[in-house]
């Protein structure tokens, strides 16, 4: 088994949004040889049967070397089985895993399975979340289904499907604008574009295997959230270029913004900030990504990544690759006011924006702030 963790991509998207078509196309891509595709139920997914060579205990081997497995029982068991097959030599090579989720599923539990499991963390690393959105029915789906909005909000890549069908052209500008407002940091990819193969969809994690380097900038995309740095943007209003239609209530609940701090931060302060958010509002943290400069070792930044209450063990980098030495956090939250998160951050960093009694109460009793400004 190789030493480097195997990248895992989560493919999510609403029923009928074109996930299966995308999967079938990807499975024929030579770049995806030695890939395992984990599917919730084979019956729901029309994998091209011409590709199938042999099946073994719930794992189908495709003619080009890809594997398909169904999730029988827990996802953790399926992933553990793949690790076991590698270690015992029943599986020679595994370069990537793609996990396809059911149409209305919240991707969070799938991400938790990888990020929160000590054994799987040794073998796998989360590469990213890919969400498919249908060009024709996308807006109606987002209007009707809160889960579809969450899928788009947490994605690293949004693949817009069925753009070649009649009627798609008129819907696209509004759909793209809406997706940009929901998730400014996600790349939007047109599935009809011949360049949207392997390279455009994968390798969106913090590690870039081609250059063999850590690329935090590319992963964080903090600059996409810059407009949110100078005071909150209220998604209820038609401010700026984002909206040309009424904002749906599901969209209005989701906010994405970035937090910045230029001086090194005491580890204890940062831990308290993060622990409070996780313990009191964990279910509202759809995704938290960041690079943190800590006082104890300012030359070696800390990379953090969380989905709700579950955080990947933080990684210390050898140095600052891009020359900009500052803490940058990207927060995608639901039903959690941006102003509250900012106040909390400022309070723990001892910034002057919050008045002294509040700050004193916060440090003496961190849970006291949990009710502040949330009503």
C-alpha cells in the first residue's frame, strides 16, 4: 500500500441532475484508471454495463481497471474493506475514490466518515465535494429542496449539467448568479464543455499531486469572499450584481464569508473560538476552511478544515508558500448571523470591536455568548 493518502471525492447532486451521466463519462476517462467508485445502490445508477467485467462481493471491476462498490452497511465498512484489500494484495492499486451520494442526501455524514475516523484518516484524504446542478430544473430544485441548496453551498466544484438541452440557455444566467451568491468559492463547470474532464473536477484539495506541494490559496479561494470582508452582505437584498430575482428562503439562511487577522494568534484563543462554535453551533457550520498563524510557531501555518462538529486533524505546514502571512478563515454557515461570528472572533482575538463587559463575560464564561445577537 502506498504511503500517500488516497484522495476521496464526494459526488453529490439532486436526483435527475445528471450525476449518473457524469459518472459514466468519468469512468471512461483514462485518467481515472485505478479509481474506486462507491455508489449507494447499483439499482439507482445506470452504470454502463458494457464496461463491467466481473463482480465480487459487492465490488464490480470495470474493464478499464475502475472498481464500483455498493455501500452495504456503513460507508466506513466499505472504505475499510478497500484498505484491507490493498493491504492484503487483493487489490493492486488504488489511486482515487469517488463516493456518489443519494439524490437528497446531506453530504456532511459522508465527509464525517472520512474526516472523523482515525484509521481511515491514515489511508484517505478528502479531495473535495462535487455537486451536479441541472441547468433546466436547477432553480426550481433549489427553491423546493433545502438539501439541494446545502449541497451547492458546500461544494468545491459545481457541475452544471444539461446545458445543451433546449430551454437551458434562458435559465443559465440566473442559475449561475444564484450559485455564485450561495458559494462564491466554488468553480462552476459546464458539463458540455469538452475540457470538463478529470482535471477540472478533481485535485481541488489542499494538496496538489502534480506539483507535489500544498496549495492553500487554490484550496481556500479566500479572495472570492473578499467582498464580504468589509461588513456583512445581506442576501435578502438585491445588492450588487448577485441577484436578479427574489432570494429563496433556503438561500437566505446560508451565508459565506471570510475572516482575516494579520498578527499571530495565541493557540488557546483560537481553540476557544473554534470549540465554542463547534459545541454550541456545530450543526450550523456547513464548512469551515482556513490557514492560521499561531503565536507558538508563526513560521509554520496551521491548516484547518471542518464540516459541522467534525474537524479534520489540523495539519502544520513547513512554511508559508505564498508570502502572505495572515490568518484567513472561510466560513459557510446556515442560520448563523455573520455579525455574531465576527464578534466572537474579534472578542477572542482581543480586538476592540466588542465592549469590555461583553468580552470579560465571554472569557470568564465562554457559553455566555451563545445567546448574544442570535435572536
